[in-house]
C-alpha cells in the first residue's frame, strides 16, 4: 500500500514586519497586473455573417483537436475515414472548414462545390493532396504543420549515430539468429567525433544541440548564413564538411539543386570509415553510388529512412520493382533501413493536431493567414477588449491595381485603426481594423466592399 504524501504548509514569516511589507508589495503587484490585464486583454472576435461555423473533420484527426473546435462553439462533424471525391462533392457545400490528412483529395471539382468553405487544414506535413492554386483562387488558405516532427527526426538521428558507431544493430540482428559475437573492433564512442550536418534548419539545429551534449564537435553546411547554436561552426562548402566529418547527416529539402547532392564524387570526399545518414528526402542521395561506397568499405555504415520510391501502404513492397537496387542495399552490413519513420511519433502527431487546429481557429476567428502555404501571410495585432465597437475586415481579392483605393473609399467615414495587405501571385489579402462602426452599418459596408470588381471573399469579424 502506498503511504499518503502530506504536503507541509508553508512556514510562517519570520517577523510580522517582513510579512506586512511582502503583503504590501504583493497587493501592489496584483493591482498592477489587474490593470495591465484589462488594457491588454484581446477581444474575442466572431464572424458576423456565419455565427454557426460548421467543420468537417476527416481521417481520424486527434480528439484533442476536435475538442478544441467544439469548445469554441463550432459545429463539428468528425469521421475516422477519408472521403472520396464524390462524397466530398455531395457534402462539402454546408461546411466552412475542413480538416484532412493525406488520403482525402481536395480537387478543383471539390472546391467548386465548396460554396461556404473558408479554410482547409492538412493535419500532416505535406499538402500535395490539395489543389493549392485552385484553393487560393477561391480565397481559401491552406494550413499544415511542416515542422512539428523536427524533434522526432533529430532524436532518431542521435540513435542512429550510436547504432552505427557501435554496430549494435548488427549485433542485435545476429543475437536474434542465436549468434553471440562480442567485439569492440571498429566500435566507437561519439564523444570527440565530428558530426557534419548538411542543412541547418529546424531539424539540423535541434540535432546540433543534442550532438554537442554527447561531446561531439558539430560542423554544418547551409546555403544561407545561420547563427550557430552552442559551439557548432558553419563551414564554407559541402566539400569541407564532407572531408572533416566522421558522420554526415542530411537535412535539406528536395529541390532541383539537392537531388543527388550526395553522389559518387561527394562520397569519395568523405573520410574513409565515415558514416552517412539520410533522413531528408530519398532523391538527395544517389543510392547506387552509396552502395558502391559501402561495398568498397570507404564508408563504414549508413542509415537510410527515405527512398526515391516508397511503398504506398504497409506490408511487403520494398523490392526491386520499386527501386532497382533494393535487394542489394538490404544485404550490406551496418546499414540501417527504416520505413520513413523519422517524424513518426505520438508527440509529433499531437503537435500536428495542436498546430493545425490553432491555425484554423486563428483564421476563422481573427483572419490571420500566418503560415498558410498557398496564401499571402497577413496578420494584425489584436483588437483589445476595450475597443468595443471595432470591426475587423478580411478582404481576399485579385491582385490588381486600384483595389486599395476602392476599399479605402468605402472605409473613409470610419477611423482606420490599422491595416495590412500582402499578395502572393494572383491573390492579395487585406486586413483592416476600423473603429466606431455602428452594427447597423455592417451590411451596407460589406456589400460595398464585396461589390468591388476584384473581390474574392470579404468577411467581417467583431
Ligand atoms: N524522415 C522523416 O520522416 C522526415 C520528417 C520531417 C522532415 N523530413 C525532411 O527533412 C528535411 C529537412 O527538414 P527541416 O524541417 O529541417 O527543413 P528546414 O526548411 O527547416 O531546413 C532546411 C535547411 O536546408 C537548407 N538548404 C536548402 N538547400 C540547401 C543546399 N543546397 N545545401 C545546403 N543547405 C540547404 C536551408 O537553407 C535550410 O536551412 C526536409 O527534406 C524534410 O522533408 C523528413
């Protein structure tokens, strides 16, 4: 049986004098903070026209995200499966927002049927499943969560550094086959070794901190100059990084210039006995060249989590039909192969849920498009609670001359507290806060702005 824990009450103050001085300052601080709270308290905005916002949430998106939406008073329809195009076309017309993962495709046809749709949330990393351009043309921003799994990837890399340098992956495999093979030859500590990070973004920077905690010396190469964390050092070229590192790990996006960025020449520039880790994108490494470098023992090992072609579903499928070199790669010792699990953790899934649900709520309630993938990124500081009669106007329009003049003409009877506009391609987005607007004017003003020739979508929040 467990013993109950008794929490001791805080000791009484040493003297009545000290106590009363503390009480005095405490009370002063409370008053100050109450006054500041009042000044800074943001006003909770609500869409004026569509009070009862309806959300369609598909593909088993986290319950926490669903609860967040419900707590804000949205009507939420939650389904665990993906919808087909036809199902979407039939149902989407009554929803203001949709949350999907990678299986639901939001095509041009779906968007044409989405007459009320304001925003799309992709509760995942990629957004290929959405016709981003058509969504933008319809005035619909799309949000995703590209960096919520950075820590998960960085931790996987740390584990791979240890697994490769101690060959324990091999030893474990042997033990599973009943083989006892205790050895220390060519097994190393990480302490004092050099880690070369290619791409010092979200993942590379996290990894840099973790590696230094192991006593590693960290070098990185990036196309932009970045302030190093800890004692890491940026080097001037990929070649310098390759020639000095005991471990090279790749964290660049797939771009025309990063495809096959590690090929025969780069592999030959790596130190003999070094290790290569690729958790970035499959086409960043020329795998046949990597196989040669491993077979010739120029490299001592590699870890590969991403491949040029990856099976669409779990099960058998990682074979030579998919990638011609699969079976050859599978036979090489001290090579760790994982099925694109770098970012696959419970924590990352939870963060995706939090991040995307917050982005959707911020857009629906406050009009902010910060971090939208297909839209100009615009935000305004909050309307405070004491600005009772202020109204926020969110105006998505075609990016053409004369729009701001027309809108500002309509706004001229009111005081414009703040406004900000930006454009991306054909689409522009203007956010304006105006004060002292009588609710009876809302309809007339909205009609005037949405009646301008470049208008795509105009929303009022108050
Ligand atoms: N294995 C997985 O499950 C998994 C999970 C998440 C991300 N990723 C992949 O990891 C990669 C990095 O992700 P991130 O979130 O750190 O991205 P990021 O955008 O934060 O950082 C990428 C960095 O690479 C740099 N870069 C771009 N081109 C370069 C070049 N030619 N040479 C050197 N540096 C270059 C950029 O300047 C940037 O600093 C991406 O390809 C991403 O798709 C994989």
